C-alpha cells in the first residue's frame, strides 16, 4: 500500500464555515487525496495524500476555480500572515468609515426627517457604506448563493440591499404612495447601521484569529537559525540549522538556545528546561546528559552530539501537536449563522408568497399591496436583533471580565466555560508561585553573630550559578558595602559549595556535602531537615568547619489563594486535577496542601494533552489552566484554555482566556461570567425570534382579512429598531451583575 503524507496548507478567501466546507469537498475529490479537513478558525487545510499519485499544484488550481486560494509554496505561512494582516487593516479602516457615515444617517432618521433634502443627504451617506465599505457582505452572499448556501452575510446583504433599493424607489416615485394616501418612507438608516455593526463584529473575530497563529510563530522562533559546528579537527564553523545531521558535534555558549536534541560529550552547565518540563528550576547537565531543542543554556558552555534533528525534536513535536489540537476543533460556526441558513430562505419564501397572494386576491390595488407586503416582510426581518443578540452580550461580558482581571479572546470560550465540569491545573506557576524562594531558615548561633555570618553566606552564594543560590541571596538583607568576596571558592557538582574566608572553611550545600566533611548535625536538626523534605522542600545547610550554623528550606510556594480557589471549584461540582512534570513526592505534598485529591506527577507535555483528550472522550467538558510553554499543547486540546498572566507569552497566545493577576480565584468568576453571558444570549435570541415569529406574519398581511390592518414598512422599520433596542438594553444589564 502506498505511503501517505499529511501536510498543512494555508487557505485564503474563507469568509464562513460554509466556505470551508466547499474547499474541503473540492480537495476530497482530487486524485490521490485520502482525507482533507479545512479549519475556518485558522484558515488552513490539512490534507492526507499519496505523493506518487496526487498533484499538489492541482489542489491549488481546483480551489482557485471556486473562488478561493491554496498556498502551496514553502513561504505559504508567511504569505498567509501577510495577507491576513492586510485584510485586517482594510477591514478595520472600512469599519471606521462605515461607522462614521452610519452615525449621522441614524441621527437624521430619528430627529431630522422633516428637514428639506434630508433623504438626499441620507442617500449620499449610505451609498458608500453599501457600495464600497460593506461590499464584502454582498460578495460573500453571492459566493454562498452559487453554492446553494446561506449565512449571516446573505441575511445582511438581502435585508440591507432591499432596504436601500426600496428607499431609492420611494424617493424616485413618491407619487405611487401619495395616490394611496401614504407617505413614502426611506430605510437608509437600517442599511447603514446594520452593516457598520456587523463589520465591527468581524474586526473583533479577525483579531482573535490572528492571535492564535502568533503562538505557533513564537514556538518556531525558539529554534535558533544557526549553530556552531565543531569539526574533527576542533575548528568551529557557523552553519544553518537545516544543515545539522545526527552525529554532528555542536557547541553551545552561555545564553544560547539548544538547537536540536542530543547528548553532552564535554563541558557542563545549568539549563532552563521549562519549555519542555514546565519546571522553574534550571537542571544541572554534565557529560552524558540529554539536552533538548528550544531549552535555554545558562552560564556554562558545552559540546554535545546531535541525535534528533528537524521534525524529530521534542520542540518540533510540541509545535506539531499544538497545530493538530487547534485544527481538530470543529469549524467556528456561530448559532446565528446556522439559524440564518434556514431563516433567510424562509423569509424570502414568505415575502414571495405574500407578493403572490396579494397579486391574486388583492383586488384593484393588488400591485401596491403586494409590493407593500413583500417589502414589509423583508424589512421587519432585518437581522438587527439577531445580529446584535450574541455580539452585544459577548462584548459586555468580555468588558466585565476585563474589569475583573479576566481577558477573554473569543466568544466561543466564553460560551463554553459555563459547561465546564473538569478543571486541570498545572502545578508550577499556576498553583504555585513559579519561582524558588526561601520558606524557612533556622540559625544555630547567637543573634550577635548572625549578621556577620549572613554577609559571609551572601558572598559565598553570590558566586554560585545554581538557581537555589539566587533564592538564598534574594532572602538575605545585607549591606553591599560590607560584603567581602571569599578567599577561595569551589563548586561541588550535585552537593554545594566550599569557600575559605579568613582561613576558615565554610560549607553551603546538602547533607551529602556535610557528611563528606564530617559536619555534626544534632538529632533535633536532623528531624527538622527530614520534616522539611517531607514537605517537598530543598534543604541547604550552612556550616563553619565541622559546626552547623544554619539550615535553609527552599520551595516553590503555593499561592495564597490557590487552596480557596480549588475548594470553590469543588463546591460547584467541578472535578479538579493537578498535572506536573515534578517528582511524585513534591506533587503529593503540593496536592495535599492545595486540597486536590486527583493528581499526576512526572507528566510530559504530550501526556498532559492525552489526559485532556481522555477526559473529553468520557464526555467531560475540560478547562486547562497553565502558564508554561509545555502546557501549550494541552491548552490547545482543552475545550476551554486559561493561561496565567505572569506565565509565558506562548501559553497566553494559545489560551482563549488569560487571568491577568494569576489568581486562581478568578477561574470560578470566569465560569460564573460565562453562565451570565450565555443566559443573556439565550434571552436575546428568544426575544429576537419571538419578534420575527410575530412580526413577519403581520407584515405579510395576516391581520388584513379580519381587521383590515396592513403593516406599513415605516412601522415595520420602527418595530425592527425597537427589537434592537430591547436586545442591547438586555445585554447592558450584564454590567450590573456581580461575579
């Protein structure tokens, strides 16, 4: 059986989920294609095909034939980003102009309709909104129409187009209505305002979509462009990373990122592996230790042999998994778009049926009554209420969230959060502070000696490159003028440091170092060391010759509000899990103190995402909360992704929500905000549809046979405006709610 490959291609020209389905269907018909999935959210097509039989260039021409484009060049991602930025800038400018023109039209229609030439002024202001700034609605509606589809663009184009053309007709032939004893009314404000507001919604959507792709760009940026190759003669040569092959010897200098996965063959250093493990402490690496692409070297230099390069590195796998997790989500198709697909043809059918019935049974004024009924149906069915129902509630909800320190990127996450029944928490930086600090220090010397010894300890630890030394120096308050450098300093790998100061030997390290130099540790102090270690704290002992001077406990502290936040979630019936790359002893201690019964230790990034997926297959709605790059895959996989504001930029880019203060208590507030917002959306949609269910039959003339009442398009326009006002007012009520 031929071997297939999977490749992702950027797609341009998509305006809705229906467009994505059209592209997907076209790709699936091409020879050699096994499967194809088009994601409207990130405008990409993921195609599985057999290279020997598939024509990739043919994919492009096939997609172009239906009005879109597939970028198959190597620079496709960059070109797509450039096109997206250009589109966003154009849309933003068009929205500003459309809003600026629509505002005076609305004001004139409400307060100045009796002024001479007011209709001409409104026509002049509305025409560029329809014909230029809002032309994309009409173009997209046409594309949908030729594929037999209908969406919100169709509804906007149909209603605003009819309102605009009917207004021009009334201006050009007012005598038709005058003969019927009626005043010809214009509906320019309906056309202009609807287009301006819907364009604003599209600006917000495009901005959210662009943020998602930036996460992938930052992940890719973690791999250096060039590396230092060491040849057999020991000479150093700088080459492009694409030229690196397994077996090559590479030099890594202080401050460099590791370019590929491999094994150290000479030298040593401390390496920040938070990109892979999420843990804040740098890891000491010596000969024989493995190193990973994307991790950051600190102060030492070393040479390592490349083992995994290109797409085989752990960083490359994380990038790929984030892309796949983002693409595996269903295409973004809002509730209103789905309903509009049925609503638009139904409204069109009702308007045409109304016209036909009045033409047959309307008597001597059949044409007038038929035209009146048809236009009234289309005007009263204008999607103002439908168009405003969701975005106004979302905008108010997002604003309220921002006031509380909750940044929400898109409507989908705000709508989904209310259904969450499982919350997964990363440990480091999420439950804990994310940085090692001194939690306890016990001095065994008289207080009068302590100040001088603190200065000595500070001087010794300031010479060390170890991250724990930084925690100790940060906790010691000494006068810089009084600090003296030790006469001799030596770092003992895996144990601590030895220094000589004024002919006296000082030690700072673990019990292993103290045992080696026969430092006496009294029984009470030994019990204290064991107790601290049971609490997952690292203990550093400070000694002078063979005398123990002090014991220092260092840990990554749990945030003050973490336990209360976790308890709050559990009281709402939400299951809470903790996942960490740390060891079992530390994980158990942190979980116990935080009040978490379910936890997993030594978890790699792909295992976090797999665990999320396992819960999802059980029917759970999962929220993932993290702060590190290693959490990005799980964040992308989760139904709701929440990043801590003090974490990595990439975690915040992938996540749909960001807790600015990194306070876990805000997660409960975010879920409560989601419930309030979704309830408001449901209320808005209910009233919008009730309005249409009542208004459309009346506009069609259903009351005329019994009561002789025929709805005037002007009244239909007023009713439409009232429905919009009621929806906006209901959304604004969200501001008064407490979280």
